[in-house]
């Protein structure tokens, strides 16, 4: 029986762009639009986005608001308000016709001197859709605001990848793929079955960063399986379908959950990362003051950097303990749910995509693939 596709939505840049277009049109026509049409560019489609509110700030500025809809996805930005303020500027040939700024709730990039985390696709989308309504002698400043962005960012791994104080306008497409919906799990299972029909040894990549790093290391792309947050169900499915070995490849702040027996890794459902890290630090005998600081760290990435500073000789021991525990608990999880034995190895990397540790079994699996780390 064919599996119904989950409903896709749109990425944050699309809603930011819709609010900006609505604000600009209000400045020009004094008409509060209920919807606006946005050319997504990639894919080459038109999206019609609802506008919640529009307000005039001054004779030269207007503000519009819309709400995010990521489709059938467990996305923390669902229904979050997105504001865009448009303000007329004096034309200046030395300056761009459209200036884009990040306001409250838009993250700042630490490695780019605090530049707003408004990435290439978002900037292109705004430029493309606003340019249509501007004459050559008009110039505007666009400020994107996420009123809840700073608060929501605390529940993401943004800071681990260098974005602080808010969320990113991230994405390479206007379509938000529902990677965490229950229907998506069935699609993943189908893909897994196809992969296992050709190979008995696969690599599970937790997210795009794991996928990209695995490819860069020369791992056969046909063996790669993107799991999103469905690690538990896909581990069991792999066991049922006859997998011989699985290499788990992921960011340490995500994969560490498996060492605590958390096999659905979405932040909406369970956490415990710092507790797990603290427990493994205690296991190798680190003193109480260090344990206390690790436990109260804002993120696992911060905790790792702290550990590298105060006890660099302990990092390998701590993370080796975590990796071996991930392997053991994953094997036990598969055996418990489907009574199958699957060889498991794990590789954890940091926000610079540098490998922190690989378990003993992971080293063997890499060697079997002809890859040396």
C-alpha cells in the first residue's frame, strides 16, 4: 500500500519575505494585504502566504507580521510570529538599493564578527521579491525580527554551530521538508529497506552535518542513511531487515542521548545530554568542581570546550566511555525489540566537524571500508 506523503510547509525565510513584501506594499498603497504571493526561486514555484497584521510605524516605515508553518513537522518554530519592518532610505549609488538587517531574535554569527544569521537563500529571496516592487529611484532598509527567537534558540543546537542570541534564517530552499512527522518515518523505512537490499553494512547519519562529513571522508554515498531524529525505530527496522553492521555518525550533542537510553532524539521529547556527559566525567574520576561546571554548562559544546581547557587529557577517556556506551545500548535496544544482533560502531564530532572520538567497533568498521581516520 502506498504511503501518503506528509504535508510540507515553508522555511522561515519565506515567511520573513512575505512579511517584508506586505510591509512594502502597505507603504506604497496603504492597503493591508491579507495574503501575498512569494516567488520561492528554489523551487521555481509561487507560495501564497497569509499576513496576520500590518501597522504603519511612521510616514517612512511600516511593519507586517506573519506566522511560521513548517508543515507536518515537529518544528519548534511552528506558529512563531515573524516581523518585517520596511523603511524608506535616501537613494545612494554607493549603497545597495535593498539593505537587509537582523533585528531582535535573529541570531548573530560568532565567526563573522556578529553578522546577522541571514544566509544566502534568505537574502536572495528577499532581494528577488522586493526588487519587483521598487523603482530605480527607491531604496529601502529591511529589518527581520523574531520576537520569540532568542527564547526558542535556547532549545536548539544553534550555539554549538556558532550562532548566538537567536535563530537563523537558514535554508537552501523555500520548502520545509517534514523530516520528523510519523509519515516520514515510514518513508525512511522504505529507503532503509532499499539500501539493505543492496548492502548489509550501512552508515546512519544524524542530520545534514553528519551526512556531509561522512561524504567528505569518502564513505560510499549509497550506504548513507539520514535518520533525522528517528534513530530508535530505524535501528530496530535495520535489525528486522537483516543489517549486519551500522555505523552511527553524528554531532556529539545529539548522539550522546543514546548513551542515556534516549532513542528518539528530538528535543521536544527528551533531553538529558549534560546529565549524561556529567555521569561519564564522574565515571573516570574527575573532581566534583569540574563535574559541577559541566553539569551547569549551557550546552554540550560549551561543556566540551571547558573540558578541553581544564582537563584536556580526560577528553578522550570521557568520550570513549560515551561512544562505547552508545554502541552497547544500541545493540541492546535492537536485541530487546527484535531479538537480532547487529554490530554497532559510533563516531562523534564537534561543531567544527572535527571527529572527537570513534568507538573501537567504529574503527574496525572504517578499516573494513578501507577508510583510515
